[in-house]
């Protein structure tokens, strides 16, 4: 069948030859070849999709194939302005709630693979992913420019369309905020994923995904979404403590807060859990797996673990942080950090979560305790005290219920002596005079100490120099008039090494030697012993 139709242009009738219809699919509306307005041979346009409408105008004809086989309209040339607005119409066509359990392509659907479905029982402070499709169902002749698409929310009372006050999800505070996800990168591209994994239906010919992934910023970069195009944006968001328990929230996108050119065919909705305001509870806290006491390590740190279970009725994913304090009990929780009596940990790098399941998660907090931390065992200055670990969990609502365990801190009696005592060459019937050798003694334990000294006879084969020929003192001395003769019996010296509270605690002991007349020439050696003894 052939038809002749005319278009009236500036008072003229321009004949256009329209050739017969051809189609290969059901519900095919129009397939036509139109002679160019300027003349020439007919051209043909072919499509095999269902419910496809094609309008053309000679050389300005736009052609295409719908990828989903649903109703699809493509206009070309001046017919676009005849059948559609010259202004863009950004239409929120579809949405899909997703779980924050994978990348942009691998995350799962939060609504069993069904798009345009509200989500419910949403816990606070738990990341949710929201994919939105915005299609330009209008034109690009007027009011068309690059647009930043902002995600906004409002608390629903009757319908989403009736909400008069909308808030920027990225404004901070408020009821909702962006959620920085480890699974995606802000500004990454979206891809045209399948519905079953959280995708949305194609509502136009051309897909745009540039910069569509948003987890730290609620607005996209400026994007040109032409007619015949649709833009898929995926936001990672979370409800905050201020959000209304059991409240239903609606979401929409705007041009940086302006909705003039927007149409909302659907509104994403999310309803918070009834128990969204429940705070977490810590329990079963144990220091070093229930050991009776901590035994420190000389002159270094000792790792002390504090393990506990945190339970939140909003599910373990709602737990935002756990802090742990290890302190001498009488100092009390809340004090400032002090290597002698107070240690504090915070954040997942220090209090490490187990991964959790259901409503509970195990946290392990590991303290690096210094060798000079206050002892509390029997005989120590703090024998009536203990050490306590307190674990405090928090969620989006705030700090929850803490739990504690106690333990003893053992005394550590230890010291380090640097340098050997090298008297050099001393003749028989002579001594070192006012030239002293020095040893430095350092307290490497956690108690005040009054060291003791003892020694042995120095020997070279069968020859010897009596132990008392060595003398020592806490200051420089001349051998003939000063110093204390060394003994084989441990003897207190005039050196006090208090427990360290800041820098290292050290003191010097000076030495001299006298060689009796008639002592054979030789290389004489022996061992002098420093003993760590608790100070009085």
C-alpha cells in the first residue's frame, strides 16, 4: 500500500512518498521508508523488536534497536520536536536496592532480584547500595546542559510525592549519609548489569555509566544525558542515629537540588528496623585467655590480648566501633594514656572484628604493654590492686554496654649492664690509681631496685688475683684512698634504680684494680655479678 502525505512548511506543501509497511515481529507499529525532503532515493528502516515506534524525516532519520524488547520510541529530525518536548525530561524510571557485599558488578540484590521494590528492616549505620536509572524522555534543544545528579531523601508520611522537604544525603548529620564502601570507588563507572544481581531495566536506547558510582559524594560529576539516553547511578548510603526508628524514607535525584526538569515515575523507599535504636552490648571479656597474671618481657614490650563478644539486636553489621582500655584498676577507666598504668585502643586496626554473624561479633584488642608497667602481685607496691580491661562497643545510636575482666601484673626484676671491665696492663705491686673503668647499669624491670654486687677471684691458669683486689664506687676514686673491695658475697652498692616512669633509668659503677707484689705476668679474667634486688 502506498500513500502520499504532505507536510506544511512555511505555507508550502512538500510531498513525501511513503512506501509500504513491512514488519517481522508482532505489535510492530511503523516501519517506513521516506524520501528525503530534499529529494533522492527512498531509504529503508528495519527493526525486529516488539512495541517499537520509529519516526523519521529523510536524512535526519534516527534508527535503533531496543535491547530489552519493551516499548521504545526513537524520534529523529524535526519530528522529535513535534512529538516530544524540546526540553529534557529527566525521569526516574527504575531503582534497585543492593547489598554492600561486592563490587559494582558482583554485589547482590537486596530485593531478590526484583527492581522497583522497597526495602525494609534496614539497620542504622549499615551500608546499603541504591541503583537508580534516570532517562531523558524529552529533548535537548532548550534548558539542556551538563547535570550533576544529587541523591536526596525525605521522611514519608502519606506518599513520597507529598514530601515537601527533601535533604541532601551527602550533607552530613541528618538522617542519612553517604557510606564509604571498601567494595567500590567513588567516581567509578557503572555497567549495565542484569536485573538478577541488582540492575535496572533499560528505558531508552543509549546507556551512560560515566562516574556513576558514588560512595563518598552524593552528587555525580556533570553529565550530558541526551534524549534517547539513560544514566545509571549507584549510591552507597547508610541511615544515621538520628533517623526515625521504623520510619519509611523516600529517595529521589535532582540537578544539585533543582527538580524543575525531573519526573518521578517511581520513588525508592527504605523502612528502618523497629529496633534500629538498640545499642550494642559487650560480654565475655577475657584477658590473655583467662590467665592468672601477665608476665612482662625484660626491656621490651609484651602483647596482652583482650577478647570479647559484642551483640547488637540490629545485627552485627550495625556495630561501628569498639574501644578497649587496659589500666591499673584503681586508676579507673577514662584516664589518660600512661605506659605505667593506662593503655587505650580504638578502631578496627587495634580492636579487630572477627567478621561476625547474626547479631554477634568477636573483637580482639591487643595491647603493647611496656616492661615497666606497674606490678600488682604479692609484695609489690600495688599488691592490693589489679589490672582491668574494659571493652566498650558503639553503633550508630551511640556507646553501648561495656564489659570487663581483671588480671594481676607480675613483678619483673631485671637489669642490664653495658661494657666489660678492661683494666689493661697493671704491673705487680701497682694499681690503677685514679683511672677508673665504668659499667652502666639500667633498670629493665618494673620495680624500684637496689642492685647488689659480687665477684670471683680472677685467674690465669694456676695463678690468681684475689677478688678483693678489685674495688668499686658510684663516683670517681683513687685506688689507694677510695672504693669498696669486691666480695664473693652479694653486697648492696650505693646505686638506686627506681622504676621507670619516663626515660630509661641508669647509673654508673666505677672500678679499679690493685695487683699484689710477686703476681706472675698473665691475662687474668673473672666474672663480676650484678643482682637485681627490690628496693626498700
